[in-house]
């Protein structure tokens, strides 16, 4: 697999689509908000970027659920592996693309994630045991545990709770397969990245982002629902409900997106410290130059 990552407004989607075209591939999105239908401009779906040479590049993991529904990284893993296996079954090459660090790592690291409910009665029983006793009990299970599972009693109790639940519900014991991927990042120098973010925000407002949020409110989503999604949806909703002016909305949103991009880069640097080899590409290169450079990494 090929992974293209980077902070917002770096042109990674267009690059991924062009590479998918060259590789007889399809794009799998790694964006925690683009999975929502009807949230297009605010999440930056940029679907036009999937048109390459007059051909629509197939994309996946976009528009999975209705706006307002809850969705998490566990569900994303399940959706990803289904899409990934379908792409491979068609003989196509998977190109993973996005900027949501947790979603990227959940695939690239193969996190073992579980949706296990809390068991109050069992927790009360386990609370009576010492950390050493909890650790011994945890060793009875077949799974290999992280050392952090036994750092505290609460962690050990939760780990036991998960193992016991999965023993009784084996259909939920989901081991994510190891996927080997070349990882390429797109980045710009900080001041230029800020300029691109501001220009992109202005463009989205001109294209109807405020109207998009109003449409979601008209469909029945509450201001609290939209504020949950943060960034564009939070500040545009505050404007539409009269809590801030349009000028305040733009300034506060612009600052928030800049801060978000900074956090994205911090996450990617953390990935590098943890052993990921990210091949960084200068965003100032032409699209053709970027494509050729990444293709050279694949050979």
C-alpha cells in the first residue's frame, strides 16, 4: 500500500488521486469527518481532485454515515479493511490518504481496538484484587498484552474486562492484519502553509460553506450536534445562531485551522519518533514532479 499524509491544505488528495491513476489504484480516505454525508465543504472533500485526465478515480471511506451519527476509530478500522480487501480483490493498488493521525495509525500500526462495555459487577469483584493478582489473572489469557496494561489497577481491570468479554463474544475479537505501506508526507514551510489555509477558507466560504451548515440545521441537526464536529462547523454554527459576527467567525476559524494544522504536524513528528519512515515531499514541487518523485520511491 502507499500512504499519502500531511496537514490540511497541502494538496495530498490530488496527489493521491494522480498516483492511484498511475498505479491502477483506488484511494482510501483517512479523514475522521469526511465519512459524514452532507458535510462536504466544511470537511474539504474536494471530490473534484479525484478527476484525473478525464477519469474518475475510485475512492472509499467517504460518505459512510449520516451527519449527526456517532462514528469512531474502531468502526473505521472495520470499514477500512473491507474496502482494502475489495480493492485488492479487484487487482487494484490501494492508496491511503488523509490527515487524521489516529485513523492513519489505526491502520498503519494495526491497533487492536474493541468496543467492550463496562461490566460493573465484574469490576467490583476485580477491585478486591491487588495489582499483582490482577497481573497474574491477565496472564491466563492467550493474548499478548502491552506492558501498559499492568501499570495501574484500573488499566489491569479494564484489560481483564476486555479479555473476558471477548472470550464470551469471539466474533468481536478483531485482529487487524499487518499492512506494509510506503509512507509519503506533503508539507509546506509554515508561513506558506498558513497562507494556503487562509486562501482555502475564503474559497470554501465563497463556494457555500455557510449555506451547507444552514442546510444541516434545517434538516434537524442541533447546534450542539454541529459544534461536536469542531472547526468549520463549530464557528459557522456560532455565526448562524447569532453568537458571533461573520468577521469574528472568519478570524476565529482561521486561527483554529492553523492550530489544527500545527497539531497534525506534531502528530506526524510523533509517528517518526516512534519508528515511522515518512518520506517528506516539498509541497512547492509541481504535481508532476511530486508524482514522479513518489513513483521513484516505489521502484
